C-alpha cells in the first residue's frame, strides 16, 4: 500500500499509536504533518523527515495551525488521523472541574476543531480515522471523563459519514489495552497496579496486550483504497477483550 504524495495530518504523533501511525505513513510515502506538545519528541520526528507542528489541541488555533501547515507546505490535504488523547482519571465526585473539561476538550472538542478546519480543505475522496476506545463500550474503574468523551465518538463519526459522504470517508478505531505510556498511566486507577497489565494480557483470548502496530495496521487499511465502501463504522481492535 502506497501513500505517495498524499498529505496526512496525524495528531498525538509524539507517542504511542499516533507516533507509530505517523512513522508508518511516512515510510509508505505520505507527506505527514504531525501534532503534539512535546518539542523534544517532535524534533525526533522532524529528524525523520516528518513535519512537526507543536501545539495544545485543546486550543482551536492549534488545530487550525496543523491544517495551515499542511496547505502551505504541501498544497493539499488528503487525510486525518486523530490519535491524541488523555485519561483524566478520578472517581466522578472527586474529579476536578479542570480534569473533566481538559479530558472532554482533548478527546472530543479537539476532534471537532480539527474536522471543522480541515474539512473545507480535504480533497474529494478524503479520509478520516479517529482513535476511540473500547471505553465507549465498557467501563473501567474511575475513568468517567475518559469513557464519556470516547462514547461520543461513534455518534460523531456516523454524523460526519452521513453529512459528508461520498466525498469524505470517516471511521473510528477502538482499541483495548495497547502498550503505550497512556496505558501505563491508566493502571493507577486499579487496585492492583503492579499486576493488572500482566493479568489483563493473560485474560485476553489473544493472550497478549496490543502493540501500536496492531492499531496502525487497521488505520492503514481504513485509509487505503481497499476500504473504499467503508464509512461511519467503529472497528474494535482488542485482542478479544470485549469477549471476556
Ligand atoms: N493505550 C491504550 O491502551 C489505549 C486504548 C484505547 C484507546 N486509546 C487511545 O489511543 C489514542 C492514543 O493513545 P496512546 O495510548 O498512544 O497514548 P500516548 O502514548 O500517551 O500518546 C498520547 C498522545 O496524545 C498527545 N496529546 C495528548 N494531549 C494533547 C494535547 N492537549 N495537545 C496535543 N497533543 C496531545 C500526546 O502528545 P504530547 O505528550 O506531545 O502532548 C501524545 O502524542 C488516544 O486517543 C487514547 O485515548 C489508548
């Protein structure tokens, strides 16, 4: 699969899944414009030939800046992969207003901001993949802001599929436990943080945690021509987690 001369914005590209997706797209010839806040990890992407635009996506203008960079650098925009996300852990009555608002802003409002600014520039045949979570379908201890923000995404994706098809295809990929810094942070919410990941891996039908590449493979498929009749859908990639 080649993405030669296609321009793709990837958010959350400084870590975990977004980073793997950005690097895989770059290796396959895409012109990648990558977002994130961490300037050091952003510089590593720049060294690999990936354009990095630092910014906090909770701020609408940071999303606008990603679109402007794609248009000024490459003169076209073909696809978006929205992978940035945050946890905002805490039992609901103890959760600060700021943590609630930040989590909703990062996982939901920022999706709206990027779509709002990017859609007018997306080429006919443009594609969007958003990284959701099985948390939209299954609760985890003390993740109320996270589950609420992720649960909004299947609806939003269906709405955009209806309003912008056939020009734009949009799909959601919903992972379960994938080995990234975010997963390492989420264990704090469990009673047994030292052992929960090992126990989870053993309990899964596929007997291992996910790796970023497991998610990248689904994203690349959805961005490709083979997926040309797929839109508005939610693809769970979970090693069988929802079957347990
Ligand atoms: N790991 C899992 O088990 C799992 C499971 C289901 C769904 N997910 C979802 O998968 C996506 C990727 O997560 P991951 O596990 O790969 O996490 P990760 O390694 O912690 O990466 C999160 C990325 O999001 C970026 N980000 C967070 N807040 C941001 C903000 N306000 N502005 C700009 N960038 C921001 C971070 O960039 P900076 O640090 O540079 O700001 C980083 O690049 C997220 O949407 C997450 O909810 C993860």
